[in-house]
C-alpha cells in the first residue's frame, strides 16, 4: 500500500518504476543468457567464459541504459505529455487575462500540486481583481455621492439665496404698496434696500417731466453729504445714461469712468457702481444707483435681484404719482388751475389746527370780481373764462408760497394766509386789489379788459374759532365792500360796529 501511494504522489518514483522494471528484466535475461554461454565456452576453452562475461557486461549495461531511456521517453509521452499540454493551455489562457479558468487536477503527484498551486494563484489574482473592482466601484460611488452632495449643497445655497431674494421682494412689495404717499414710499424703499442688502451707498433718482433725474432719497452717505436734491441733466452721468438707454450700467472701477458724477463736496471716489433703470411701459421712471468701495463688487445675482426690486419700485412710484395726480385733480379747479373749494377746505382746516397748536393767526380773504356778469353777457363765456384764468394767475404770482389761492365758486376766489392777523391780511388784499385794477387783461379776440375786485377779510382767532364761522365772517365783510361801492377791501368787524346793513348786491 505504501508503494502504491508513493507511486501515485511522485513523478520521480513513477519514472523510476517505469524505467527500472524493463531494465531489470533485460539485465536479468542478459545475465542468464551470458552465464549459460560462458559455461559452454569454459568447457571448450578455459578462460574464454570470463572474457565473454566481461564483454557481455559492458554490452548489457549499454542495453539496460538504452532500455531505461526508451522507457522514460515512452512514459513521459504516454503518462505526462497530455497533462502538461492541458496545464500549458490553461496557463496561456490565464496569461491572456482569463483569470477565471482553472487547471485540471489529475491525481496527487507533482503535476497535480503544480495545478493546485496555479489554481490557487489564479484564485488569489481573481480575488485581488474583485477587491480592486470593489474599490473602483466604491471610489466611483464616493465620487458620485460627493458630486451629488456638492450639487445638493449648491442647490441648497441657491435655494437659500433665492428664498432671501423672494423674502426681500415680498417685504418690499408689502411695504411699498401699503402707502400711496410718494415721499414715504421712497423712504421705505431706501430703508429696505439699504438695511436688508447692506449696500454702502444707495440713491434713488426719479425722472422729471423734462427728462432730468433728481435724487429723491438716499442711504448710507456720510453725515452732511448733500445728496438729496442733486439733479442730473438728461443722459448725464452713469445714472443718466441708464435712464436714457433703459439698460443696466455696471462700472467695475469708477475711477476709470469719466461719466461718474460726484455730489457736491464728495471726495475722490473708488470702487464699483451699478445703475439700474426703473421703467414703466417703455418710459423712464427713475434709477436705482448703488456704490461699493470694492472693485468688481457686483455679481450676476446682485443684478438679477436689484432688477426685480427696480421693477417693483417703478410700479409703486407710478401708482403713487398717479394717486398724487388724482388727488391733485380732485382738489384743483380745472378752469383756473388753483385749488377748488374742496382743496381750500382741507388747507383751511390744516392751518387752523396748526394755528391752535402753535398759537398763531390765520386769515382768509374772500374776493369777488366786480360786475363779472356784464363780462359774460357782453363778451361771452369764453372771454369770461379767460378773465378768471388771468385773475387766478395774478393772485398766485403775488402771494407767498405758503399762501393758498382757491376758486370758491363762480367768480369768487378765497385766500388762506397762515400767520397773518387782520392788519397784515388787509394789506395783502389791498395790494392784490391795486395790482388787478392796474393790470389790463389780454383777451384773445377781444380788446384788453380792466377788471376790479372787492375783498372781505376775517381772521382766526380774533373773528372766529372755526372754519365755517371764519368763512361766514369773510363773506359778511365782502358784502359790505360790495355795498359800499365795490373795488375795495373791508375787514370784518362785529355786527354792532357794522357800517351798513347787508343788502343784496351783484
């Protein structure tokens, strides 16, 4: 049993067995034959047998060796060549990259051990390749996850930025559309943009009727800077160019741009400047102007956000201006352009409230055009309207800016004169009477006309403590002036001091 196991597990033992058996057989047969012949020769000739044995031994050795070699060759071809070829084929396939092939294992000899070792090596190479592939896949997944996380991070940052922008626009819309007062609107826009966006300097310019720009509100400028009220001619400066062209103007270094306009007393400027036009229906409303001290400080996100702000601001400004125009129209006499009775009542109540609070006088002057009915009857209502317009202009030109001129009704006008008592208001009324009396009115298609007025004066708090009573007292004084001959001024006096009773007069 031990011999069989040895032959199965050892190529060398198997080769020895294969070569030894025939060699031994040949050698034994040769020795027997040689001894038999040597005995026959020894009987014939003594000593010849020994010589034959010697020669036979040499030839026999050569024959044994030849037989052993032949046996080994035959054994190698028949027993091992096929296995070696199969192993070589597997090795060639493995060398070409087929690491999943395996060498066949026949028996338990050295070739089988080589095949096992080779298969083990292939298995290890396969494991290494799988590990490398796993690492590659892991790295690829990691790179994808990293890219995904980065993209998510960018998306989150974009969403957060967009959320901040939308929040600002929402707050801006809520605040600016909650008021129709233009000055309050501009102040709110400046506060929201300046505080929320942190711009170092910001100015809001509105377009005037002549195309010029005027700074109406500002934020972040040094104390004492005279920015508000600065006027730019049409197309002047970076802001003027933005308003005129309707295109956003970005200057990354204002030191190199000759269009930049400084406000009075401004030191040399550095930094970047952004001017975004405010437009409505292809017309210029104004400009949002921003400055930062850093160069190239405005990015695409800034421009996108501020363009949206400018759009909202322009709509709010247009609405506020439209409201002001509507209110002004509702308070203005369409024929003469001065305040109507409603506007006059509002102004009078306001001045009486101030007079009560600050303890100063308020005077009213009721004015009536003398014999105005004759003008309408003799020259027509068109001429009469022109007379009213020219008298209104004369009144406006010759009173203070704080005074109010209103058409009270028909041919009657009313003046509201803050901080004037009876004497001062009487002097103003007398001055106006003389001016109108001495000014010929140029009337289209008619000869120049001379017009005179009568006026009645009443004051708060001397003559009345409320608006209605004050107007009644001024009307009573006017009645007296007309009764006494017209073309005169009369100040109200108490009834017991009245110079004449009331009577109807035209």
